[in-house]
C-alpha cells in the first residue's frame, strides 16, 4: 500500500479518548496509560455488531411506520396519526417547510442510515477499494445527522403534555412512537460500532 | 509517575510508552510538549500525520479520508469555563420556566421539560420518558457539571480529582445530548398546535434556543487538548 503511513504499519496506536500515541501493545485488553480507556487497534467485532444493531433497528422501524405514533381526540372524534400522516397534515394545515424538515428527520434520515451503513458494511466485507473517500464522507454524515431523527418523538411528547383539554381536545402517545425512538437509538449504536478504519484496511486501494 | 494505582493490564503499555524515544516523535509519559512532538493519528482511517501548532482559522484535515484532525481554538480553559457557567444558568432557566402555553377558550395549559417527561411516563411510553430524561436533562446537566469541574482546575494547569474518569465519561456522553433536537421539536409542536389553539411561547423556549447556541459552540471544542495543557498531579 502506498501513500502516507498508517499507525498500524508503524506499530503505534492512538487513544480514541485522549489522543495519546503509544506503541502498539502486545496484549489484547490493554488500557491507555494516560486516561485508562481501552486501547483497540480496531473496534472489537465491529462488522458483526454493526450488522446486528442495524438489522434490529430495521425490524423496529417497520412497526414504527405502520403503527400510529399519536392519537388526537377532539369532541369525541378519534384520529390516529402515523409518522407519514403527521407529515402530510403538517404540509396541508401548517407549514410546508416544517413538513419537509419533519419528513427529512423521520423518513429520509433513518432510511439513509440503513442504506449507507448497509453499503459500508457490504463494501467493507468485500474489501472493496471503491470510492473510499466518498464512503468515509458518508460515514461522517451518518454520524453527524443520526440523532436528529428523534425529532418526531419529542414532538409527540410535547403535544401529549400540552394538549390536555379533556373532552375538547386530547393527545395521547401510541406504541409507534416507542418503536421509533428505539429505532433511532439502535441506529446510533450501530453507526458507533462501525469502525471506518476497516474500510481502509482493504489491500487493493491507493 | 504518580502514586495512583493503575490497573495491572495497563502496565504493559506503560513500559512500552516509556521505552519509546522522543526522536521517534512518540509521546512519552510527560505530557507537556507532546502537542507538537506527538503525531496525530486519524481516528477514521488510521493515517499518521505530523502535528503542528495552528494559527487562527487553521485546521488539519486528514490527507487520506478528509476527516478533521485538529482545529485552532481561540478559547482557553478560562473562556470555556465562562461558557459552561453561562450554559448552566441558561439550563436552569430553560428547565424552570415553561416552554409553551396552549390556550383553548379560557383554559390555559403550559408545560416544562419535566412536565413532558412525567406525562410520557404516565402514558405508557416509559421508554420515551427515559430517553427524554437522559438526553435532554441528565446527560446535558452532567456534561456541564463535569466540564465545569475539570475546567475550574485546568485554568491553573492542574488536573481535577477524577480527571481521567471524567474525561472518559465526557467522551462517551458526547453523542447522547439532544437539546437542539428538542428545540426544533418544540417549534414543530407550536406550528402543529397553532391550527387548533392559541399558542404562546414561554421563556423556556428562548432559554432553550440560547442553550442550543452555547452547546453548539462547546461541542466544537476538542477536549483532548486539556490533557496536554494540564499537569498530572492535581
């Protein structure tokens, strides 16, 4: 492999918590001498953990979208909203620009996380040298936007706490919102357990 | 080294690290000049870079994958401490005052963050209540308190008691605070509710807005440099 040297080739290792650079330890479960965090050359069992968490997140994402997340009762009229019907309602009655934001946070971002992490996992497993820089950028994007998907969960929580006018108007959370919250958390754990350094370990790049 | 007990498995690398010579540019146990001597290793692709002192507005990007490795910081420990204390005060305001008030006829209902959390707990959505309490209250609060504690000592170049533990905890808490998402959520709720109710934003929402700005500023700060700016003996 050409190009600038990589830490492993020089036999050194950087601590991910405090940044201290050490010689690569001989033992498996070493700790950073400065801050005490575990030192890993690569995240432990990264590919398998990322797959497991991603698949679990995907399984929860189905009920999160199919089941309603919020019930609005007004004057005896019961109306159950799913994520997508909430977006539509916001578009029609409120403001289209916010509808776009909610659509992005609740639909586009989670779908993108599944697609991007899935692509990264498959290409890394195949030791592909394809578009490495772009894949690295995609990973940073997923890490950066991941937690914004929690938006809809907080909206449901706030509306539940605010709209308590009894018979006249009432909002209740429905199981969909719990599934959706869990999906977001699992995708966050999934992207955290992916080790982007593995992409660059492919033998045939540069 | 100091007298603090160390886990036995750490000894192997401590000896390794002590053996490494400064000519190789590998950090030794004395942290003082290591900012420039020690190489920078890209966390995302493992590429080794030479480190250097940055001027205003400069940053170091990884030549291989493009990740940001280091960036110039105008704030010293005192400045960061001021920011954290400001954020703490704003945090109190944001949590004590209600966020939004809804009106329907003569009825008025307002809520705070904790009102929202307790409501979700009571409505069979305990998972949501726990997630909200953690990411909107406990994690941000702990982050500010721990940062304040560490920075208070770092101003004089010292390491606070529990420095290593706190720095590790801060690192792991980093992605789990969602105050800015909550602010956007409050805006969306206001717009949604406006179709049916009189909506009045309360001081809490403004405080949350300010808090979001402050959090954005200090989430851009690389806390690792505190290791280089402080002496091991507290």
